[in-house]
């Protein structure tokens, strides 16, 4: 809802819903790509990395939109075909 978007920082479930992805997908993208930066796109809502995440919705949405996606055939090659473009 629009009222939630008045807050700069929102929780993972709300951010995922805003982007149209599952919360686990959003966390996986955070952990496995350079799509999001800590302190810019997200922060921890506590003193440890086990604390819940909070997302800055406008910045995160922009990062999500601008991120250069890989071709699916390149995602899990693990460098096997680097010499043969």
C-alpha cells in the first residue's frame, strides 16, 4: 500500500512484495549477487547480522531494475567455458 511507502525503510516481506518476488528470492539475490549494497539498499535492524533486514524501497527498486542480468546458460557454468567464448 502507498502508506507503507512513506517510510524509507521497510521489511523484507514488504520489499519482496513490492518487487514481485518471494522474500527468499530477495535474500538470495542479496547474498549471491552484487545487486544490493549494505548501508545503501539494506541495513540490519539490530547490532548483529542475524537481525532482520530493512530495505530502502526506492533505492532497492532502482538497484533491482538496473542490475545487469546474466543469460541463464551462463549462471551455473562455474567458469567451465571461459576459454571458448
